[in-house]
């Protein structure tokens, strides 16, 4: 039995804390804010509620495993999972409208061919075959195992790109895959939307990012009834049931070291807490690691809309509006069929999300629905009217959230993407075992990267390294 200090109460940290408590350790979580969940935030006003972080869950098996391993109640007894079908609606710049079914590769191929024609469906299907090969090559080292000491093999792109001629090289980026293999501007936009939703620029993302559409279209998209915050609530309750202690409004400013290893944490109020192991799931100023990158990469502008008029029957949960604007390439519209998010059936709760460069949104004044943020939000709402005609006329009020809000609430304005092979290893997050003995890393900036499922995996990996030691190799 060891005393373990966990820095931050994000979902990766919660997953690690619950697993370690079940293993018999004494776990205390120190969170600088007044609540848990990290990026899985929620905004409420006048009976409306909105997810301000992730809006959908992918790879729910990760959280099913967490709940099975940490208690008798499985995930589905703690939250209500709803499979989103259709998975998404795509409105392309030329007016093409296509509905993609959930977790059905054959259905996606048929839908694309019916809407786009010209062999677009079979070309997408052939691309998914190559994406599946990439997934099979990288699944264990990038998702299920601790990051190896020698990451050289993962610096090479495993995507089996097609050669376009004897003297022409194969595609090395996702953008090149779209041009050379998909050969349709709408398929290119579809492929790019998956990269953008995870914070990658499709122009220069490695071809291995093909695993992102493969993952979603193979394993499906899920919604948690009550909003995604309900999943964080369930994880928090599971931690409490396993006797994890939480200390809120407790900012950790340093990891204490003794005899060359982590031995506790120091709080901003001067308290020094002893611990035999430390898990960092949030930025700590004294740790110069990748998860401290708060002014680079991409973040999200989220516009929360309180609408008069109920949600129409048959409305699609997620619509992606593809555009040709340089700084507004796509707008993701989420309109859950969830009575708990609205004051009554005569109103609707909708969120609009755009991926943006963090460097353009570091001014905290931009958080207000005025000035540049307000002007940008006007453009986002106007674009979203392609999916919801008359949107502006239905709006009661709106809340605009920018990367500066994310920075204030999580310590990082950027939203980390999942680990990807290739790109010379630049897209590999920090290992779960840090260079300081006794200090472990979880969350979006640690292996295997950002996203709800990946954060849960990071918690499992860090807990496994502590419980089983050097011989731990991840799930079998």
C-alpha cells in the first residue's frame, strides 16, 4: 500500500485514481479548480445545459473496462449510452448532403456513392482498408502499451499509401492521401474533418491519421444521456466509492523531490504533501513537459445557443458544415435529443464548434461575446444556418467560449490530439513514466494523447506501471 498524490482531476487522472484505489493504494487528488472533469466541462443557464468539451464518446470499451475493473456496477448501470445514428450529416460546399450511418463501413460506402457518385464510395472503402492496416500496425504500441524507450519505429509512417506512378512517391501526408487516392474534393473535405476535429491540420498531418476516420466509422459514436459531463460525474462517484480523497481549490506548484525521485507535492498555499508516487494529470509549472504547451497548437471556439422552438423529430445529432473559408473550414453542429439539457420541449440546446489556432485566441478579453470573439461567433452562426435554417431568428441568447476559457479551466489553451505514428515522432506525447522516478503522467498531453478514450487509456497505463512495475506491458 502506497500513498499516491494525483495532480488534477481530469478524466485521465480520475481513471488512474480509481484503478489505484482498487489496488489498495491511498490516493489523494489535488485539483486547482472547484470541480472535477478537466476539459469535460458544462455550461448551464436558464434551464439550458451545454457540453463545452467533447460532445461524443468513441471507443466506449475503454470506460467499460474501467468500470468493470473498479467495481461491481458496469458502465451502462452508471450512465445511459446512446448510439448516435446516423453518426453524422455532412453538408459540402457544393451543396451535396450526405448522411453517414454509425459503425457500418458498408453503409458509409453506399451512402457516399449514392450522394457523390463516380466511384467515390468504393474509393473511400479502399482507403478504409489501408486505414485498417495502419490501425492494426499501431493499435498496441500507440494505445494499449506504455510508450517504448526506443520510439524510432513509431517515427515512421505505417500507412500503406498507393504509388501513383513508377517515378512518383507515395503520399506522406493526409492531404496528399486525399488528392492522390480519394480524388474528390468532397471526400478530401470529409477526410480533413476527422483530422480537424482532433486538432490536426489535414494539409500536413501524417498519412497515419487515416486511423481517425477508421476508428469512428468502425467502432461508432456514442452520446451519454445528460451530456458528456454525466460520464465525468460517474467517474467521480466511482472514485469516491473507492475511498479516493479529493482536495479542491488546491493548486500544485511543484513536485517534491528527494534522493532523486518524486516524494510528494507542494501547494500554492505553502503546504507540502508527502507521497511515495505522484501522478501529474494537469500542468505543473516546475515540470518542463509537452503538456505545458499552452500557447501553441489548436483549440476550440464553442458557441452555445439557447433556442426557442423544440428540436424537430428526426433532426441529426451531429452535422458537419464544410466550407472553403481559410479560418472557418468547417463548423460542427451538435443538437442532442436530450430533455435534460433544456427547460422544456419548446426549446433546444445546440453547440457549434470550430477548431482554431491557439495563438490567435490567447487574449482573455476575447472570451466575451463582443469584439473579435463576437464577430467570429456571428460568422460561425451564419455558417451553421446551412444545417439549421432560421437559426439566428430562433436564438434567445448565446455563450461564446474560446481557448482562453480552456486555458483558465484546464491550464492549457490547446486541445491535445491523440498519438500518431510518423511525422518523425513529433506527434508522440510524453511517456506515462517520466524521467523523474516516481512521477507518472496521465491525460491528454501524456501517452496515448488527447480525447476521452485516450485519456482513459493513459490512466490505465499509469496505474499499471505503478501496480505492476517495470514488467507491465499493458492490456493483453
